[in-house]
C-alpha cells in the first residue's frame, strides 16, 4: 500500500452534497481525503473516506454503485461540474485518482434534474428512465414463436449501428449534463436501436410516439443542441440518435 | 430425507419433451389467480418474470438495485453458447451437452445439461426476435466466436457486452409486462426472509432500502433468482451488491445448499494491486481466442515483456495442452497460472500475474480487426491499469467469478421447499464442478424463458394451496425475526466496520478454499471463520438506524451472511475427498497435476441441510448417474 509522501499518493479536499432525504434541504460539507493512492478508483476513494466516517460515528456519504466496471449504470455524480468527472467516455467507477493532483478541491454533487429526485446525498431516483422504456422500449414478442435467428438477415453495418445505440447504460449522465435536463439521448438511443433493426419496424411509429410522449410527461426538458449529453456520455452515444428519434417521431406523426 | 431429482424416465433426448407433456397445465383463465413472486431481475429473474406474466400469471418482481436493468448479468462480456452449428464445424445439441458435462468434470446431471443444450437454440431465436444486436457477418448472418473448453465455434456475442444486451432484451420484455399491468415491480428491495407455511414457500419479507421499512408479500410460489455468492471472497468480479442473503435465508428455512465449495476462479482478470481495492475486473475469456498466455522462462526475470526474446518465453498452455492451447477450460487455465506464479515466474509488481499477449494476433490480423473484436475490453484495461494492451501485453491473474454451487433443485428447478424455485446462478444445477465460458447466460435464460414457465405450472396445477395473505402468523414470525437481527446489528456499536470483517473473511477463503485446497488448511479456515463470526457479532460498527436509507446496514447484513456461507463452503470442501474441476485438493491429483476424481465414492451432489446456528449442517447425497457419457479423465491435450 502507498504511504503519504509517495509520489503516487495525494491529498484532496472534498466538497460533497449532503442531503438526508428527498424532501429536506441539502448543503455542501467539506471533508479531507488524505493519502489517496492514485491507483484508486474514485469510488474506492469514497469508500476509504466513508470507512473513516463510520469509525468516527459520522453518517457516511451515500452513493449508488454496483458493478464497478462501467456497465451497470448505477454509479454517477457530478465531479467538478462534470458528469462522471473529467475523463471522456468514463463512468465514475472507472475514473481513477491519477487524473487528480495533490491539493485539488473536488466538488461532488448528485445528478440534478426535476425528473430525478434526490434519495440521499448522491443517490437519485432514476425510475423515470424505466417508465420511458415501459412506454415502448421493446419489441412485443412473447416467448415461444420466434423464427430461426438467421431467418432475418441484418447487414453488418446496421447491426453495428444498432449496437452503438444499444450500448447505453441508462446512467442518467446525459440528463445531468444537459442545461435543459433533457432525456433525448437516452430515449433516442433506444428508439434508434429498434428503428435500425428489421425486427423493430412493425412497432416503430407507435414506439416513437409513446416514448417521446412519456419523456415529455415525466418533466424532462427539450433538446437545444447543446451536445453536452454526447460529450459527457460514458459510452459516447452519438447525438445522431436524437436526430433519428426526431425523424421517427415526425414520420410517425405524419403518416 | 431422500433427495428426489425427479429426472423423467426414457431416453435422454426425449426426457424434456415427455416431461413437458406429463406436467399438468393450469387453465389459462385460472393463471391470473396465481400469484408468483420473483426475486432478482438478472437474466434468470428478468426472463422468468416476463415469461410468467406473458402466460397470464400475476407476478410481483423484486430487485435490490434502483432498476431491473442493473442486475449483474449485465456485466457478462464474452457471449452465449448455442448448438446452432451455423459454422458447419460439427456442432450439435449432443456435442454442447457433452462438452458441458465434460467441462464440469462429470459432476452435473446429464438430464439437466441435455435440456440446457436443447433449449440453447431457442434462446438465440428469442433474443434475436427481441432486437438484441448480435454481431453479424457481412452477409447479415449471425457471427460466432470460440470459447474455452470447446473445439467448435458456437458462441454468439454482441461485442464485449453480450450480457448487457441479453439483459436489456429481458428487461424490455419485463418492461412490456409491467406496462401491461401483469407484473408489479418493486425496486430497491432486499429479500431478508422466506416465509414458509405448511411446508410450502408462500412469501417473502423484504426491506425497502429507501425508507428502511420491512414489507411482507404473500404468493403461491416464490422464484429465487438472486445470483451467486462469489463475493464471500471479498474480492471478486461480482457486483458490490451481489450477496447470498436471499439464498441463505431460504437455506435456513429448509432449502438444501448444493456443492457450496464449487467456486469458479476465472483465469483472465486484472490482477489485484492493493489492499483498498474493492473489486476485480474480468477481461473476457474471448480474449484467449487471439491472446497468447506466457511467462518468462527464467524465474525472477525483471525485463519488461517486450525485451524478453521469444526463446525465453514459456507459452505454458500451448506447451502443455496442444489440443486446446490457450482455450483450455477456466479451471485448468487458472490453476496453471497459479502453478507458474508459485514457481516464481509470475510478472508485475506483485509477481502474481501472467502475460496475455496480442502481438502475434495484431501482426496477423492487423490492429483494426483486433480493435473491432476487443476494443472495449482493451479500453477498459487501459483505464484501470494505465497501460496500452496494443503495445504491451496485458497482465492477468485468476479471480473469483462464479459459483457453480447454489441451492439444490430438482429437474423442475424446485428446491427442497415445495413452491420455492431457484434459477440461474442461485441454483446448482447445470455446471458441475466447473462452468464453461458463455454458459452462464445460456443457463440463466434457459431457466427463465424455457423451463420454469412450464414447471411452475406443473406445481401450481397439482399443489393444494390454502388461501393465505400477509396477515398469517408465519409472516409475523418472519418479520419479527428479521427486525430483531437488524436491531442486533445496529446495537453492537463495536469498533470495526463490516467491510473490514469482509476483507478478512475474503483472505481466509482465498488462502484456504481457493484454487488449491488442503485438508489441514480447510480445517484451519473453519476455525478462523467461526472465530471471525464471533468477533463480528461482538464488534461490528454499523451506525445510523434501520428506519432510513442506510448502506452501512446493508453491508453488515451482507457480510453476516457471507460469514455463514463461508463456513458451509469449507465444510463442503472438506467432505469432498477428491479433486474435480475447480475443487482441487492437493492430496488428489494425477502425476501431471490434474484433478483426480474418485468416481466410486464421490460421483454425487453434496446437499447440505441447515441444522441451527451452533451445529454443522447435515450431509445429504444425490448420486449422479451417467448413462450416456462415459466418465473419463478430462483431457485437453
């Protein structure tokens, strides 16, 4: 283990948003994080701070996390104003402390959006995303009658494009990064995946109308082409998907 | 109690069809009246919830995460097997069945594995229909790649995110049923007890992780799909929230635990680097298609890998297993890496790593082709280690990845408690003593889409179920027991955190119940764990209250149950006086250091029955009968 004074060890000041629950006011609290090894992930750094807080009888910082390998989409926070921190294409759990310098002040806040209520500290309620998917983010096929997998050929470039869109992990960084708290990148990615694939075509219109309608109803804002979502998306989902969603939505409305 | 696996009679290839015919059906109009609880929303739980709801059952689904899309199936990278034989390379249902039984070192049930191979093809069809963006060839056909333990190419994949895409497919189907009102979804709920009434599983007690309140839910059957217990080792590739609590609570209520010592240690993970590390990251086994595993020939060679000439590299897997080379099964690859490191040939700072080198593949296929196959994995590796695997060989080392052991189930996937069905990694059924790569996804989805929807119907159609609700006294009893445990955890106010205990437990299990086991080590581990558990209940510090969002309390409950299962794992390992698959007891090995089975005395499933807090569990045996496969010494040469 690294020791203080090592080059690979830094001290930080953390300004962390603390909020007991969704209906109480929150505030920033300052903590010292000492002897942080630069090989640690950001969440491991928080683990160490929390261990100390538990031992000194304080309430540890609540934060969501699970797989810690950048795929489950559970973790996420604003770090110095950036969703998932400063590294491009990286979730918070995959952000390592080598990207910070000794003496840095690090401001950590939860996702901020009307549709994502704070549960506690950095933990937010993202069930609105589930509701958007429930509105139509699937292909209606029961188990049982599927034809052979090779019965529907899908050109490789189409499959790859669909996969680019399907790579979304539903973390909510796009909403947090957007000045309008829009969920269009999230919604557009799912609509795109199915609009691209032949299996998705029968329900394409219904899907686009229902998912966009639900997204608006849940209080997410509109896209104003700020492109912050694409910049901050840990899976680098392209805003092309928003354009495709708009096309699908318009098509569905006219035809 | 005599364990009855309920394997149907008749020839292997006809068992499942015949059984499906013989299972009683529930009238479509009556399905609505049956309430089914599903715990967990990974591949098994998500697919089961969706399928049962499609059939018309009244389903309540619970997950510990904030959304059903986040279950740890999502992290599976490499792929899913199916016996499609699209490559025309000699694959068949029989070959997938045979490879799986052999890969599991002949410690799984023939009938279950055959059924798994049979439905594997339906799974691919179902997932394609759901819009899972599998990799395709230029002509639009589905692409395949190779995985360990097989000489045919039968693995379907979606880049390095196959688990994610399959899970999102199941999540889509589940979401559709939620929207249709057939499934009620409960997120951020942790199952803390199983309610058993008149000997049957009739409900669960969960803690609402946001409010802290305990809630009661009654049903006619309970489906447990809560995953594996690999996190008992503290460091593993499992998600942080993966726990044994729901399975262990069921075990305490009478469900037998089968083969708990069968833990898969995956050969290609990013090595451990420090004590504060919270988890390990897997690098997909698919990398072994193109990566070559090696160590320096001379122990203690300190040169950087690129300066070690070919002649001084030991490609030990290719050398020892020319038939399968770098694609030997996981248990063999893992133990081989350990053997090399034990000889002092390990690399990196800790000397607990071997190289996985893509130099030759990049030379052969070009960087772009390699990037297309493994780009996201290379990127993940670079983020964690700050080294570029296109330039420098990856360093890898085995890590705990999967548990083949789990709650005992019969052919219907029902546990020893009637009405409690166990699916996916939470059961023990299909992988024997070692799971082959790309088979976990197959099993999870087979259980959820294609097996339980039939077998639950068979149970419900013939079970005489008394009408009960959450006011039944057994719900109160369970509720009070759970409440008392939470109060106890909070009241200890000791000096050590739950994670601190967990780390120590992990060390014990890794040291004594890991890749190599010895009787004396296991005996020591048993004592150490008992001692640690005692200390835990005297000295753990949780903080906060039970009536709020309290992650520290969640950790404490998780660790308490790992301390218990850890002991059962050790007891099971001690009882199995042979080596098989992942269970390698030093005293039982061939001259070539391979696992030496004892088919005469240990060709069975060990099932453990809970006997109370201060007693060892009772041993039960389910003999394994092989009628179609000849038991042989596994050879991958």
